[in-house]
């Protein structure tokens, strides 16, 4: 697969990160295979998560093909870029085509990036997972690599204005050990293992995060369970339901 678009997009992203003075802590890149397919399953706290995960994979000289909602592929600017980077469109009303596309990519040796929560978590804790990541890994005979990202919500997340002010925000990206997935009953066990592994990774990353709120008005990006003012999971679920209603249930 020729990559004529991915390299220049990465160059632009790196320039933006440099301009913002972002401070990266990228952990566990040795867990990414240097060759062969794998599913990268990550939490989702910001609209920039895929760029941060992609930056981490570059340390192993790999590109990640992310699964993303098809609306992004129809945008006049992002559409050509997403297609040029061979990302995978997902129509939420007919997901079988995306599943087949992802399987083909995995079997040809690609890394496929999945956000099992399907949307950004407003609580910044893990939401319920969709089973697709583990099912794809089982069907393709490849491992699942748990991943977590943290800090991007301070720049661009759901329900908040973009904030590119203030240099030096910290971004953490962590890749866990590959998980083998058996077929049949093994899929359910692997799904539970993935959730518990990612929850532990996220908890560790959050507690080790090197920056703290600058004052009472800066606690919004911390989960309520850590003393922040982000919505609780229950409050976040109500906000998500309101969004779905506005979109006609989609």
C-alpha cells in the first residue's frame, strides 16, 4: 500500500505540535509489532487522539489505519486526507462493510485503530465498549494492543471550545502488551480482559500525569472521581442521549 498522503500530514501535525509546545510522554512502543497486523484499541477523550496514537506508532515506523465515522470522509477537506491515508469509513447504520474493510487491512499486515467506546467520553473515564475490536482481531487472527491517551481533552474535546492557548500541555500515550484472542467463547473473555486492562492503564496514566489544574476554573478536564468537575459517567450518558436525540437517534 503506497502512502503518498500520510507522510506530509504527519509533517504538518508535528509542526502544529511544536508550535503548541506539546510535551509528549509516549510509553510502550515496544509492544507495537514492527510488521504484521494488529488491532490498536484506545480510549477516546479528544478529537486529536488519533494523531497522538499515530505519532506513537511512528516510533516503530508503522502507520495506523483508523476506523472513523463516514461523515468525516464526506467533508471536502478531511475527506481526501482520510482516504489518502487509507483510514476506514464506518457507517453506523451498516457496519458490516467497515468490518470487512478492516479485516482485509489486518490480514494484509496493517495496524487498525479502533475506539471501542465509539465516541468521546465526556466523563474522561471508560464508557461501555462495542465488541468490534476484539471480534476483528479474532476473525483476522491478530492480537489486540490496548492503548490509552490522556491530555488531549485540554485542547479539543466534545462539548468544549477548542483551546490552543497556553504552551506546554502534556500529552500521554501508552501502549500495553499485545493480547491474543481466541475464537468462540474466547472473544467474550478477551473483551472483559481488554476493558479491565485499559481501565488499569488509564488510572495509572491519570495519576502519573505531570500537570494539575491551575485553579478552580481549570478542573473541568479531570474526572469527577479524581476531584475534577467533568460530568460523572451518569451525567455524561444523559448528555450523549440528548445528542443522539438531536441527530434523530443515530
